[in-house]
């Protein structure tokens, strides 16, 4: 058997790489497989000598040489095909096995450059099956494991290279690669351990740090689906939902190429890789739908899940568990959409109390999507307004704004309600915030469709016009409509006024504001504190309005 040094010298001309490229496999544009010029001649020769082991070995070596030439020129698809022809033209029990071993090793190098790490790992192991002391293949095995994020196995593989009896055959460059690889594997292991702890505990103050560690680990183990899932989860906890969607979509192809079923009852190496993509698809589908949901885009979430519900899932535990989780989530979304649609239909039919009941049920059925909660509150406010319950409508608009500070419709509706009760200063303040939001939308979405741009500009012009009128009304110092605030008629008696006051004060006491809101475990202390502070501030102002109305209406001198 030949030594590791000899194998390394005879294997292939290597493409020069910078130190940074050692673990950052360059992206290579995939091309249609190009056939070597003399493929017909070689195939004919192979067929004519099929009974001769020596001729088969010659064919294997010839294809390997062709592959080396293509590899050296950066024609990776062609090189991979040549090595495959070499492997297919030779059986391991015929003649010298060195050429076949080198074909496997060289094809592994080619596949690594193409980002096919799982297939490259298979080739490396086939090569070492022929010669366990073949250090070149051992090093590549360790690199593949590291790139795939199998850090424990990568550490063992790198350590095996250093402890090998043929350690002296490693040149200085390769020795440095092995030492650096071992250090990186240990570093990534620490990153994963620490980040996983932060994510499991939902330590929100540590999530940004976890995201940085995960990103650093992915810069080395760029094909690790485990790290990709951790990054997506961290982005979700940070409420960076658009980034979650984009990241899941952009990494799916890479993950599918290197996926493997993690169920203990599956033979990972023997399975068809194309059939082992269930888990990498399903967790992405789940997080994409959840991100749409948290953005308040329930229709998009529902359509996305519906699109993939027919996807064939392998008969394995990871696929079944993920599918069950997605199915349950899809049912939740469908029910929330049904409740909201029923509320809208009841409102349009003039059944305002029924609409309030539907919106309330939807509110009590969800704690995850703050933006969906905001929409339900704003819709319920419209129903309350139609029933003449102005304070309830204002309170719901305030809750909607606290949950979604960018909700322009809630500001518009609350400003109209304040204007209705004669509080022109507060109405003007809400219109100013509405104008700021509309201007922000125009600045941040310069590439939006013209129709949408024109719609926002129209709303902006209307808001500016409203603001000018509200300023004029504020200067007139028109008294607020105290009867409307308490929900009573001007002919109401003193007893009726007192009862209305006690009812409003009890219902809208600041200590009760937003009490029935259930905090989601996926919302940080800081975000929840900001929400509750906003709710308390608006509730305090509303409570003062109630007290002022009672004071004025119960004063016999006024």
C-alpha cells in the first residue's frame, strides 16, 4: 500500500486558495455537464476491453487525468463527471485500487468546491475505505464534517489526522489547515452550546449576542442546517420577521443539497438524499408562515401553508412531528381568519354587538401576533363607535396603537373619535402622528407600485387638510361634548349622570387597561414594558376625560 505522502503528490493539481478560502468554499456557477472531447473513444475502448482488469484500470486512470485537467481549469461540473466515469469504469476487486481511491478523493474535492458537502463526505469515506492511512481524504473528511456543522465528528476527524502514524507526511500547509480546523470546531461547539441555552431560556437580552455567535459559526459551518434553524429562531425572537422569511427562502436550496434525515431509524448514508429533505423544508415552512402571522398577514400565512400542505413527507419521525405542528398552526390561523371575517360581515350587516363578540373571541384566541390583535381592536372600535360607545372605541384604538405603533388606521380612527367628543388638541396630535407614518411609508418604500404610492399620497394630503381644520377648531376653544363622553342624553338626571360616571370610571380605570391581554412567551420584557406603558398613559388620559365630564355635568352652577 502506498504512503499518504505519495497519494498526496499523485492526486491532482490543486486550485490555489487564499487562507480565507480554506473553509469558505467559493461559489462556482453550475454549468451543464460538458463531455470530454475523447469520451466516445474512451467509452469504446472500455467496452472493447471489458473483460480485462488492467484496461479497466487504465480507463479509470485516464478519466481521473481528464478530471484533474478540468478541475485545474475550474470546470467543476466536467471534472465531477470525469471522476464519476472513472469510478463507474472500475470495480474495486479488479487490479490495483489506487486509481479508484484517487477518483473518489478527487471527486470529493470537486464536490466540496460545488457546495455538495454531504456527497463529498461520502466520497471521502469511500476513499479511506481503500486506505485508512490516506491523509488527504482524512483531512477532507474533517473539512466536510466541519462545513456541515457536525462539530463533534469534525473534532475527532481532525484529531485523528494529527495522531496518525503518517503525521510526518503532512506538509506545513496541510498541518496548519488541520490545526486551524480543530480550533474552529471547538469554537463552533462552544458557540452552539451557549446560543442554544439563550434560545431555550428565551433570554431576550442575550439573543442579539446569540445571533452574532450563530452568524460567526455559520461563516465556517455554512452548510449546517442546525445553525440555520438557530439563526432563524433568533431572528424570530428579535421580531425581525421579514429577515426570517428571506433567510429561510435563500438557504433552502443549499440545505436541500446537503440534507440528511436525523431520525434514528433511518440509514443516513444509504438513503437517497433527495428523500431526506423533509425536515429542512418543514421547519422553514413553519417559520415563514409564523413570520407572516406575526406581521399580521394571516392570509399570506394561510396561503403559504396551503401551498405546501400537499407536500409528500417521508415516513419518518422528524417529518411527521413537523407536519403535525404545521397542521395545528394552520388550523389556528384558519379559525382566527374565520372569526375576523365573521366580525366584519356582522359589522357590514349592522349587527354591531355580534361583531363585537366575534372580534372579542378572536382577541382572546391569540397572543402571538400583536399586529393581528391591533387589527381586531381597531375593528372592534368601529363597532363600538357605531353603537355610540365612544369611550370604548377610543380605548380599543389606544390598545391597537400600543400593540402596533405603525398602525395608521388606528391613529386616523382615534383622531376622529377625539374630534367627535370635541377634544381637538388630542385629535390634532393623532393626525400629526398619522402624517409622520405616511411620510415614513413613502420614504421607506420608494420602489412600491405607483398605485400604492398615489394612495398614500392621497391619504397624506387628506391628513394635512384635516390637521389645518383641527387647528382652527382648537383656537375656537369649543367645549367638549361631555354627554357623549359619558354616553348619556342632555336630558339625563343627576342620578343618571352619576351612574354613567361610575360605570365609565370602573370600566376604564387605568389599573384595568389591557388586563385581559395575555403576554406571549416570545415577547421580550422590554417590548412588553413598552406596550404596557403606552396602554397606561392612554388610559390615564381617558380616565381624566371621564372625571372632567362628570365634574362639569354634576356642577349645578354650570
